[in-house]
C-alpha cells in the first residue's frame, strides 16, 4: 500500500472541482487536488521514490512499488514558462516524502490569471485501487490524501 501525502498546505477540493477538463474528468488518472494557501511555499514529494519527471510546474515521483504520483502545480501554469518556479530537486534524484521539490508562490500564479489549484494524481491507476480520498477540508503539507494498493 502506497500512502500519498499532500505536497501543499491548503484546502482539498477533489478532482471534480479542478478548473481543467483533463484533470476533472480523471483522464490523467484518479486522485484529488489541493487549493494551496496564497503565500510563497515549497511543494514537497508526496511519496518516497525516484523523480522521473520534473518541470517547474509539475513533477512525478515513482515509489518502490512502481506507483507514479503526479503533482501539478496550478492549472495552465506550463504557459508561465517556469517564471516564478524554482526547482529544488533534479530528475533522477531519490527523494523522501516531505522533501522540497519546487518553490513557488500560488498568489503570484493567481495574479497572472492562472488557477493555483494543484492536482495530485495516481498515474496509471484505477479509481478502485485508491483508498478513501481527501476531497474537502483543510489539509497540511505531509497529511495523507489517499492510499493506493
């Protein structure tokens, strides 16, 4: 069982509330989303594992069971071309849960007209493989969002 932790402090909103049809329709995979607090912060690794993909606005960590977890910082933030994002890890790094991955400012993202809502996705998973999802209420960085068996 993989436990997936929140990469951010904020409010869990569930994928259905994400303002992007690819995520809200769970086309990338099942999971949940966090609407982060509007202050400079660091997004952290949601699981122990290896960084297989790392962009300023998104990263994927694959754990020892082969479960890949995508953290996408904001919606349409790829259009910012990395502006306002600082990478704190590198592709190929072995990271531990809670290790800082990207420094960014959700308020600055919102000021640029992008949603800072951040989906946390179980890649190549079925909805049935996930345990109870946290889809509402306040969450702290490091708090469990869902289990994945």
